[in-house]
């Protein structure tokens, strides 16, 4: 009997390994560094908000990832201090960003087992946004590289992007499944493209990645963690 599914896509950050927590740590450092240079009416929450605004503003130009985040921190620092932020603080922000580009990869529970479980019978593709070099570094350090048939580092995860990827690495979106921690990037556009979207919550998520789950769709699935993936794939496939 032939299977329905041919291709399984995995998101990388906060699906296979920790990522968002390094952004949180760096953002705390950002707030700490700017505390003495920011006017009193800009409290910690307002500072977070201004940084998020800058990130959103810059996504279209910088794309996702650490480099864009670092530039947005610097931009926000200049903005909230009205140009008075000392160069020493800018230097520390650059260093904080560089540290993010070398943080150690720590796999999430069941990540390796989940990819291994489907790797022999399906075409397995890593689909991720972010800085190309950094995503390649993290994949190499994760030790999971050999399990994937293909790696796609994309600038945005849209239905069209998924259609293209699933056509190239399989038999179209209808016969593909994507698992990830972002409802907005890993699940909704895949379901929209005609594929199966599997939401794997991580608990810590960047505000930009929120979206309403496509509850109405029979191609929408949710599992507590990656230990449930192989069984779900078997059930659909
Ligand atoms: Mg992710």
C-alpha cells in the first residue's frame, strides 16, 4: 500500500533545539546596558516595546536572525537615548550579538529520535528562517545534519515557499507534513498550501510568531512534544 505522505519538514529553532532563550538573555542584557542612559519615562516595558517595534520595522530589510536583532538593538539604543548612547555601550551590544552567534546548541527532548524515526522512510527536510551562516553552524553543531535529505534556509515561510519546497523535495504539499513551534510560520502557511501542519508548542515564543490555530482544518494537528510525531506520521501516512 502506498503512503499518503512522502515528505516531512522540520522547523529548527525551538523545535529541534533551544533558541528563543538566548534572545531573552540578550534582551535582558540590552535593558541592563541602557538603564543608566535612558530617560526615566522609558521603563523596561517601554524599552522592550521599542526594540520589538524596531525588529518588526527592520524584518523586511534585514530578515530574521541574530544580525538583524543586533542592528535593531543598536537602533533602539540610539533612539531612546536621543543619540547620546556611548560607543562603549554600542560595543557591548555588538559583543552580546556576537555571543549569540556562538551559543552552544542544546537539542530539545525527543528531537533526534523524532527525526530518526521518519528519516529512513520519508524525505526529511529542515526548513528554517534566519541568518544563513548561523543556521548552518547550528545544524552542524546539532549533530542532526546527516539525517536530513535537504536543508532550506528561507527568508520567509509563506504558503508559496512551502509549495515550492514540497514540490522540489517530494510529491507536493498535499503529501507533505511540517512540524514546528511557530503557529504563524510552521503551521498556518503549510495548512494553507494544502499540507499537514503540526504544532509543537515550545512555551517560549517571540511575539511576532503568534497566530490563531487553523482549528477548522483536518490537516491541522497538535502534539505536546516531538515524542508524538512518529505515531502521527504513521496515522496520516
Ligand atoms: Mg521555530
